[in-house]
C-alpha cells in the first residue's frame, strides 16, 4: 500500500511563488514517473507537469518558464516549484505517480493519486 501526500499549498499574491511537495510512503521499491495535475472549480483536471524516471520533464504551455518539476529519488519525493503565479493558477493541485512495487520475481507497478492541496493566487 502506497500513499502520496502533498504539502506546500496556500494563499499567495499574484507574482509570488510556492513550492509543492509530494512524498510517497508505504511498501514500494521506487517511483517510476510522476506528474502534477490541477483542477479549478467547474473545470476539468489538467496535466500541469510531468517527470520521467530518467528525469526528463514536460509542461503544459501555460506554465512553461514559470513552473519546474523535480524529484529526489532518495527521499521519494516529487516537487513543483511555482513562480510568477497568476490568479488563473488557482486550483487544487494533485500529485500522481506510477510506483514500482516489486522488481523480483516480477516487476509490478501501480498508479496513485494524492489527496490534493489548494493553491490560491490573489490579485
């Protein structure tokens, strides 16, 4: 059983910064890939940032140059540094990860969602 717990959300003024963290805990071998999603009221959940097992990253166009996803494999954490925040960034942010549960005798993987953390950007 694996749990993903987000932290770092809060209220910030436009132009400010926040750093979100997602920590995986439980019985598993490693995090394969991970993503950050967000969902604003009345809107669909959207993929914001993605990081592969090798550390390559991808971003939705609206956050390129402002957000940065990173990982610390030793700590089993994934972070999202958010700079130059805009009111339209206001949403609940969710961590999503593909976790390697076992490698021997067979490799098994499973996907998990965090509970979400609120980010509010005021004008």
